[in-house]
């Protein structure tokens, strides 16, 4: 099979929706013996070369086939820096807007438009970076105060990245997630749900309910919070703000992330909730993030899969949890207690409300995997029956056996690179930066 034929069959494979059809096309692809990277490079978007107008685009809609039909009502707002060069791949900032159940989709645009009266995002600092910025409207929901943590958010953000790569020359390993308030809450949820999607995450003015923080291993978090986020009624300068995003949430996350050795920076300031009061901290983040690049082949990976209502992907980079065993993991959490009065609290109600840390157990399992070099890999598992390991030539010599040590027990496996496995690795995450050439399904040895 020639390279041109392989590209054509790969495109047919990605469009095919039936298992039988994919199997037939996979059979054809087995006859391709050439290099895999040139094929993948031809298939993936992000090679836009047309000049783009600089500055704000205003409201635009999804145009990529398949996405345009799925996300008809969703908005995208872009900022293109003056230094953008379509001949050179650049980074992408996905900025998640704040708000709540009734926040209109147009608010996404206000967060990156400095001329808007109620702008509450990063508009004032966009020229500090040469990254493309996209502000998508949050998944629509008329009851949730945490729309960026809804189950459909993961698929939606994958669509945002795909659409952005079709418009601009985007490096998939330099995609950064950021947000304040509801957007920051989304960042706290997504860094443990899809940590391998981003080079870094910024979360400002946050709250969080429960998390298994070790899942964020390998994805650095920049956490920003105001010491005076909650404002008591009768304050001489600021209006009442209940303790929905009290500084306790951020301080507890900082303490736990430090305890678990997860890379992060906590930048607390003397202001309150609005991102405009955290300008120096956000400016610091924008400089920090430009030094961060996602590593698809990271030597230390922590994949967590969940068997209950908590929405977590069972993947992280080159590890996928395929089947869980019985058992639970202990989660950290924060709970707002004695909350009465809402936005009309009395001083007595405000003082009585408080946030407490708590532990809870949920059906889940994990794989902590390390690439030791020399084709040697070590895995520690808990509550897992079956997992998949995805390999790339940068991780090991795929022409030689792979030596695994799983929960202290050694075994040897052999893998064979294939164009089909490369396509399957794309389909599990729909991320062109997470492509692997070979896959092995591994059963966890019985005790």
C-alpha cells in the first residue's frame, strides 16, 4: 500500500461508524509497511496557512463538518494576537467563562473583550501572550451552577480544539485551559477528568466538591484566589458575596496537592472574586504557561477510572483502564455547611456558613505507571482487572519485548506497530497529540 492509498483508507476508517466496516478497513491497512508519523501528520488538522485578521473575531459558529451540525447553538469567540504567524504552530488558550444557570452564551465574548462594561475575564492581558485565545460558550443548562463540569463538557472541549485547529495553526501539545468562577470550577473538575488534554490549567475563584487529586499528576495547575472572595453584608466597599467560593476551597486544594506531590502554584491575593482584582497573578500565569508543553510520553502516568456517577475518563496519556474490579477509593472533598439566605444573607447567616473538608469513598480504580527506560515499565494497580498500554517509538524499542512489572509480578509482552492502532489511539481521545503506534491489552495477575 502506498502512502497516498494509506491516507485515503485512514480517512475512510475514521468516517466509518460500524465495527464490521472498521474491521474490513483495518485489514486493508495491515498491508501498509511504511512510516506512521507522515500519515498522521497528513490526517490531522492544524495546518492552516491562510492569513487571519488580528484581534477579536466576534461571535463565530462551528464550521467543521459534523461539529457544525452538533453544536448549532454554541458560540466561539477568538482573539488572534498581532504576532500570529499561520506558517508556525502556536498555542491555544481555552478560556471558560463564569456565570451560572441563566448566563447567556454571549457572555463568553465579554470575557475577552475589554470594551465590554462587565468584562470579567482576561481581556486586559491577551496581548501578553502570542497564543490564540478561544472563549466558548458553556454547555447549555438552565439548572446547573457548574456548567463546565457537566458530563458533555469533555466531548465539547475536544470539539473546540478540533474547530480551532481547523481555523489556525495550533500545536496540540500547547493547549491551555483557564477560567474564573464557574470557569475556574470547571478547571478544577477537568484537570482530574481529562488531565492529558492540556499542557497546563489555570483556575481562579473556585470551589470544588470532590476529587481524586493524584489523577492530575503530570498536568500543572495554577490556582488563583482572593483572600476576600466572600464578603459579609454591610461591607463599606464591596457588596455581599456568600461563601460559595470561599478561600477555604483554594487553600484546601493547595494543601492536598502539596501533600500528593502534584505540580501546582497557588497565588493568593488580597482582593475578592473578580478576575480584574487578580491581574498581577493572571499576568504571572500567562508567562508561566508559555514554558509548559504537554508530554504525551510522560514517564509517570496516573490513570483513574470510576464506576459510579462521577464523570472521569478512564484514560491518561498511554494508559487506559478497561475493566474495573470491585473496590473503592477514598476521595477528598469540600462541603459548604449551614448555608442559608443565599444572596440575601443576614450577617448572622453569613457568619454561620462555613466550608469543611471531608472524605468520601467511591467505586473506582487506578493504574500508576512508570516508564523506567530500557523497555522496562512498572505498574501499580488498585481495583483494576484489565488495562491497555499504548506505546510510541519515543517510549520504547517496539522491535524488542516489553518488560512489565505489575504489582510486583514480572511478565514480558511483544507489541507490533500498526496504522490501525495509531487510529484507534486517536479515536479513544479524539486528540491528534495523543497518537500511539502499538497497543497491548493486559490482564492484572491474580493475587
